[in-house]
């Protein structure tokens, strides 16, 4: 379990319970999972034994940069079709949507992703839950508009604030566990709302759900999907040292504890955005073999080398000044990763890194 080169799929959670019965999307939320509105035909989750996943993060600007990355993804999809997409948060810049019918969903998600006609499993980010200033994470209820939008879109999958996706549903190759760590990372902590507090009802329910879901999962590969990273060499830095700040809790100390107590050593990968970069980090002894990937360059880049809270972790690949996305190819034998950078002027994609990572 502490192998720094990664967890073998047979080594992780050996002897777990039989797969729990249930739908492809499983999870809890403050309300029941959102049903699909009449007349909306959702793109179905894949059913094959080989899965190709588009991994993007921090995309929702509606600007030329987002369109350039989407152009590169469309070109890739035309040659090697994706089965599923993951949006790792900050889906609607700069402060999130104002309702489930906000035109921003069209301008910053639907239109840029025209032609990428597949299910997009979406993660909530800090910009999706802003209150006083962009990205403060101080209006957590705003995130419910994105859950509600699940009912209105063929592409957008967010049936609750946290949930899992099994591919395929029976005898899955992979299970993605979509987490909402915004209550633990907000710059404006929810001190006046016990429901959202660190040990409040919402986070305790999410912890219990995640522990049970991972333990019961029979997927070959188990992948946690978050907006905020556990480890990052980028400007936001590691959980527990976000922005290089010594001030708790805005330095992400509670995010760090969530990862160390519930995620590392139990999932093969953590996929995160937040840092506007592309990073393929090596597992560390502290991560108990779990590998951190950062794909947060779908519309913005850091534009410089790491600064502030960057952790200086060993990396197979790092890029802080080019737009791009990642592609995961998964089957029972392994996981192949590609990092694709996008040219802003042409929308052309270039495979900048390629390697089997499990």
C-alpha cells in the first residue's frame, strides 16, 4: 500500500465486499438526486470494457482560450472518440451561475463543447460557489444551481453535489468518485451555517458515503475527482499549505485531513483542477501510492513557473504556460495517460506526454 510507484489494482482493498446494487450514479446530497426534465435525453454513460476519458478543469470562461482547448478536444475526439468527460470544477467563471437556467451554462459550457456529445461528469469548484469576491467559496448554496442544471442538459452530469460513476455499471472497469470539498476550502468559512461546517451534517454524510462507496466498489480502478488538489507544484500548492498561507482553515488543512483520512491509499488516482496547469506527479510515501494529476488548464494558465504554495514534488510532467487537457485510456490491464497541449491561435492539439501510469 505504500509503494511509491503506484498501487497495483489487486493490492488495493483486497477482500472488499460484493458490489452494491444500484444505478450508475450513486451518491447523497442535501436533497435527492435531481431527475431529468421532460424532453431532455441525456447522453448515456459508456458500457464498454475499454474507457477513454477526456479530463479538463477550470474551463468555464466562454472565452477564446476555452474554445481553443475545446477545438483541440474535438479534433482528438474525431480521431479517437471519448467515452466520457470529466470537468474538474470552476465550470462557470467568475462567480458561478445565478440559477439553473442561467445563460452562462450555454455560453460557458454548451456552446464551447458543441460536438463533444457525451456525458460530462462535473465537479463543483470554488468559483462555482462564490459570494463576496470571485473564488471565495463563500456561497455554497450557489452550487445547487449546477446540480439543478443536470435536469436541463444532455451533456451535463451532476445529479448531486457528490456522487460516483461506474463504467460500465456492472463489473466496472473504473469508478469515479466525484467529491465536493468546497466547504473545507472556502476562503470565507461557513461559521454561521453549522450544516456546512467542517464536522457538520453535510461533510459527515459525504465522508460516510465515500468510505462505504470505496469499500464496496468492485471496480478495477478507483479514481477520486476533486477540484482542490491534495498535492500540487503549482501556485495554489498543497492542501494544508494553499497559497503558502499559515492561516487555518483557509490554507486547506481540513482538505488535507480529508485526503489523508479517506482517499490516499484507497484510490489509484486523484484528479484535480484549481491550479491552472498540467501536472503528472509521482506518488509519494505520504500518498500511500495514490497518484495526483492536475488538469486545470482548459481556459487559463499560471503563465509562470510555480510560486507561493507549490510543493516541489517529483513529477513526470509539468507545464504551467500552455493550455490543454488530459486523456485517460483505461481497461482491466492498465491506465494510459496522454497530456495534450492546445495552440491558442489554431486550436490544434499536440500530445506533449504519453505514458502508462498504472
